[in-house]
C-alpha cells in the first residue's frame, strides 16, 4: 500500500511538471524595446515564469515573474541608464521604492496638480507602476504620425499627457505634437486600455488624493511611431 501511494505521488509530480512546461517568446514593444517571457507550452496565451524587457537589446528596464498570466512577487524597473527607478511587490500590491523627484527624473517627466499649495504642504506625485522607461509603453502603441508632419515643420517634439483622477484612475489620454507656434492634439479614450493600464497611485496633498496630470516627453521614430528617450 505504501508503494502504491508513492507511485501516485510521483505521477502527480510528473503531471504537474509537464503541465508547467514553457516556451520562451519575445515581442517588440517599441522600436527600441523588446520583451522576453515564457508561456505554457500547451497554452501560448498564458505567461509563466521569468520576464525581462530590454532597451536596445542589452539594457534591462524591467524584470520580474509571471504566475498563471499574473505578475507576482517583486518586480524591478530601471531607466535607460540602468538606474533603479521603482520596485513593486505585485503579490502584496505594495510599492517598495520609487525614485525621488530630482532634475534627472524631471528631464522628461513633469507633473501638474489641480490644487495650489505652499512649501509647507506635503505633496506626492502620481505614480505609474513600471517606472518612466517601462510603465508608459502601453500608451504609445495606438499612435502613428501622419504623413503631413514631414512637411509641416522642421522641428517638433511630442508629449504624452495623462489625466489621473483622485481615485487613481486613468481619465484621459492625449498625444501633443508641438512646435513653437502650434499644438496638434490626438485624444484616446481610456476604454481602449487594459484594466491594469488604467490604474495609478494618485497624487496627494497633505494625504488627500487629488487630480493630477502627467506629461512625458517622447521621441518620434523614423517610422512615425512613438518611443521613449
């Protein structure tokens, strides 16, 4: 009888191992960023195991783990210079580290709040899980620069604008193409984004959540798509 139970246990272990057999895949998120992840061999829509995203093939900007298609455990996010910008525990839904606001972080990201405040007030910025080099990628994929921009102006720059509600929800998405005298705006409905991509940690003023906007400067590629700096 004892041997019988041992045999059954071995069968269960073998079945479980077989069920978790995975295949490595890669996917290009932007012109410069590629993600590598594993999917179940018998279900290629289910991510399982280690995840990595690289900028220019060898600069890691995100690493973590999937369990049954869900981000689990501690994930690390970096900028394009390999500096840690954020650490987040998805299992506990807890932010472990966020880079402080400084001249480097403000080089490409700016924040606007709907409340006036003084130097004595305690203000926190809105936070997108994934950091500034990885977390904003989902908002770039729906934009394509139209052909007339090639003749419109010799110089322009692009800004992603996100409106974040006091509840930490994505309320509006805009892409600005700016020149010295013009601002062309393309608006996207938040409904086209996944539930995860609608979630933020809201800005606060003295502990109270407030409405805020995030402005991220982007790069236009030769193909007319958007990418990070």
